[in-house]
C-alpha cells in the first residue's frame, strides 16, 4: 500500500511540474475570434486549425481557446481580412500580404513575383523586411504581426498544346490569359510574360480553366493540387515565382488587453507554429510536384500533368524583366506612399536578392 501511495504522490508531483508552467503563464481565461486561410488547403487543415482548436487550449491548461474558422467558411476572399481585423470583427487574422497590399504598396514589397528561388531565401527576405511591414500594419490596420510564413512555391498550371517541349521560352506564353490577384503579379504577367492578366479568386480558377476564361492559373504547387487544378490543366510550368508571403496578425486592442504573461506565452507558442509552417512549406514543394505530375510518392490520387521548365535563356530574360518592370513599377507606387520606401526595400530585400529599385 505504501508503494501504491508513493507512486500516486510521485505522479501527482510530476503532473504538477508538467502542467504548472502553462498554468502559471496564463492566469486569465479568454476566447478569441480567429479567421484562418483557405479551409481546403494544407496550412489550415494541418496547422492553423490545429493550433487554435487543439494546441493552444491544451498548452494553456484550457484558459485560452478560440472560435477559429477559415475565410472560405465565412464567405470571405482574403482581400478585406485586415480591415475586418481593424474593425474588431476578429482578434487574430491569418492572411496573405498580396491580398491586403491594395491598402499599401509598402506591404506589396514583401512579395514581388519572380524574385525568390527557394524557401530558405523566402524566410530571410521576409524577416529582413518585417520591421517595415509591422510599421504599416500598425498605421493602416492598428494591428501587430505575430508570425510570418509562406505557402509552397508558386508555379503556373496551364493548358498548353500537346506537343509542348520539356523546356520552353517565354514566347510560348505570349498572349495567354493568366490568373492574377494583385498589382505586381498583373504587371509580371503583362510585361514579363507578354500575356493578359485576368483577376480570378482561388476558388474560381478550376471552372475558369474549364470554360477557357483563363489558360493558366498561378498559385503554390501543392495549393493548386488541393484545388484540383490538375484535373483540367495539362502542364505544370516551374516558373518559381515566389512563395506567397503570409502572416498572423492581432488586433492591438485585443493584444493590449492581455496580461504581459499571456502575451509572452502566446508569442512563445506562435513561434513554434511559425517553425512548423516553414518546415511544412518545404515539404509541400516536393509533395505538390509529385502529386500534380504522378511522379514520386503521393498519398492521394495523383495528377498526370506534364512538367515543363523555362530554358536558361528564358530564366535570364525573366529576371531582367522583373528588375526593369515589376520592381520599378512597384517602386513608383511605393514612393508615393512613403518617401523612404525604396531605400528601405533596397537595404533589405533588394540587397539580399540582388535587385535594385530606383
């Protein structure tokens, strides 16, 4: 009996040790209103939803919980998510920088298309520019950025002729109708691809491809697979247009109402989520490639798209056009918003990636 009692006592002490830190850090009980990203895509299904509905309540000893829903369930398209956050409709919001950049070209500067060749550079670029992003979020949306993350590598899902070779020139895309979702991507399509930008929401791309309203959809390689674009598109063009820079932000009124220890606890937990996001993005690059083309391992039904890449000459032409057109046209918009915008960008993202805004 003494042994049994001793075991119970030890177990109780250990339980107190394991649960004590979280309970000590979160002495207030709160439920947050949270809007996430697209309900059918991997970041929401595997990480955003899990964090708010499972991880955070458990880690806080049940003191912190959330009513978290993806924007697709709420009937939103992502463009006004930060305006809703500012109004107090939500406490926390996940979003995409290009979707909210209509309110500020400074924000747009974090994700100009055709510049970032790999996920590690994407993270470095976003971190380098974070201070300027936070300043804009404070001024425009009365909010604070808590986390930066990205989606899988942006590629083009196209309906191309059957005899299209494995390597193509940019001229093969001339005149095509290509899905756009922001100023800089529209300029990339117009000036770099010599194609026609067509604004289409993510959920409307598949029917638009079916109807011939567009010839190509632009999105992350796994996101496009999850959206079933491979059912209509015939070719996956590895254009490496970037990584769709994203964020988690909090309304300042909500943030300032929390106790300091609660804020510290949230920052620590969100930091773990941020690392999970970046690791997943890197994995999803490979998974998306396998699943769209039917090569390699895919846990669900694979597509049969043909993988196409740009020739060496086309890649060089693309980079030059991005610097001379996309970057410069963005710089013209940004200097009207902020006198030091161009200098700040050149000292951070431009310096890291080898581009110069003038």
